[in-house]
């Protein structure tokens, strides 16, 4: 067998392993090891795996992952999500569909201090869904808006997917964070316009029959009480993102400062017991180790593909097909969205990026813009059946047998369409992603 044939076989075996239930990291490592064995020898393959594992995460930069995960977990237990929702609920109380808008706005702010969609989905399922249903919103809309807006956590910085993309593309993580700001705002505004449009044009889609949620008295707030609730959130966002964009911190230092700030907030609000702290640390360890293990396996997989010559061959083949850059980006987005129906977002990036990044570079595409497009396309998979991680997170956090998985998928479908529309805008206008990043 030629090296190229071995590379193609490795991809097929890896996908087959995932399909039959093998963990994505294990599948990447096993197929990479066997491929190098076939190309070189078992001794070289063993050294290849050891060297890749050693090189993959020894850099200081990788401390950013557990630190931002820890910050997100501490924010989740501190009650900040509840306060954020209360503030926006009060601000938008006079707008039709105001509770849906409040959920999107609260999710956008919460995303700026967590970076994990699952955390947003879990928090706002418990906070926003019961509140919306109590005020006459349909269960399908209530769960759909929570699942849909939770994806903002993967686009608005700090974002775990942006970190992973930056590592794989060897691009500045700080620059990737900045590039996600305008697309994140556009997506949040798009969700808001969608909700207002549904409220005025198709009210039956969001309100139960005979319900008039906008006339129901909401909990009373004042500008003073709202400010007191919002100040801790604002301080944390300013501390982390302001320090990062102002050049005061590296991404890793910003993660450390954010985690320390979140810890102080949780302690001041007396929401953190020893038991909760232990659970936060354990959960942070689980998430961080799983992500870092996937990065190690992805680095090994990427090096194996480079050894076989597969990326160069694919690049040459795509070029000879005459698709051009627009044809390539269209095919790439379609593949990513399709993969999102069956595997998780991190796995998609680990599998696809080592193959497509050389092609994108050969077409002269901006790597930062390509990363934003990738993240938005991958996010769509968080809401599409049968996998839909955000959908299953909402279901598990809700614990209500009356609301089925099908209801959540149906409720989030309008948000999938809006994401597709925003993705198209970002593809057509690359400057929306790159303007801030290169200032």
C-alpha cells in the first residue's frame, strides 16, 4: 500500500470506529498508531505517539482550558445566571416576547463569562423555562429559545471552541476571541429579531391559547436593584475581556484572573460550600482532561496525516476539481453541518481541520475568518437531530416528562435557520469577523 492509501484507510477506520461506539480520542490514537506502523515500523510508531503526546500540551498556553472551564463552573454555582435573567426580564418587560428576548440577552452576557454552551443550557433551562411557561409561553418555544441561544457560549469570547481552533490552526487565541465579538453580537441580534417577528407575526408559535404574557405582572425591580445584580457580572466581563483586549493579560492569565474573580463573587454571595467547591473542581477536571486528551489525539492524527501526504493530496485534488474558494467553502460547511448530526462539535473540528486548513490556506483564505465560519457551522450541530448536545442538555436539566426531545428539537429549529442565515452573511462579508481582530 502507498502512503496515501494508508492515510485514506486510516480516515475510514477512524470514522468506522466512531460509528460503532469507540471514543473519538481512542479512535484517533489507534488509527494513527497503526498507520505509522504500516508506513514505518512498530518502534517508530511507539516513539511517534510518545513524542506527539509530549509535544501536544506541554505549552503554557494550554493552561487556558482548565482556567476558563473553572471560571464557567464557578459562575454557574454563584447564581449569576439567575440575576442576569432577572435584570433582562425587567428591562424587556414591555416588549412582546420579552421573556424570550431576556433569555437571549442573558445567554449572551453569560457566554461572555463562561464560554461553554452546555453551562448556559443547563443554567437557563432551570431559570428561564419555568418562568416562561408560568407566563403563558408554550413549552416548545420556552425550551427552544434556551437551547437555541445557548450556542452563543461557543462564539462570544471566551469560547472553548475558539481555543481549540486556535491551537489546531496555530493562530493567536486572543485574536480568535476578538474575532468572535461582532459575529456573536450579530447572532444574538438575529435571535432577538426572530423572537420579535414570531411574537408579532405568528403569536401562536410562542404563546398558549388565550395567554397574554405581556400583561402579567413581573417581579418588581428598580434601576438600583438591577444595577446591584448586574455589577458583579459587568466587573467580571471587564476584568477578563478588558484585560485581554487591552493587552494586560495573555489568554492564560485572563483565565486565571477570571477564575479568581468568579471565586470571589461566589464567596461574597455565600453560594459556595465546601461540597459545591469540591464538585466544581471535580467537574472542571473532567471537562479539562477530556478536552486535553482530545487535543493530544488530534495532534497525533494531524501529524500522521501529514506523514502520509494526505492533506497535500486532498488540496491538489480540490484545486484540480475547479470548485474554487466559494465551492470549497460551500462543500466544507455542508459536510460540517452534516457531521454535526452524528458527532459532537469538538470531534468535528479535530477530524476536519487537519485536512481542510491546508486547502483554505492554498486558496488564500484568512485563517481567523475561516475559524469563525467553522465555529458557527459546528454550532448548528448542537441543535440538529439526532445528536444535538444542547438539546439533550436542556432535556436532562429540565426533568419534565411532559416535554419530549422532539419538542426541544422542534422549538430550536427556527434558531437553526437563523444561524444558517447569519453563517451566510459571515461567509459573504469576511470583514465582520476580521475587522476587530486586526485592529
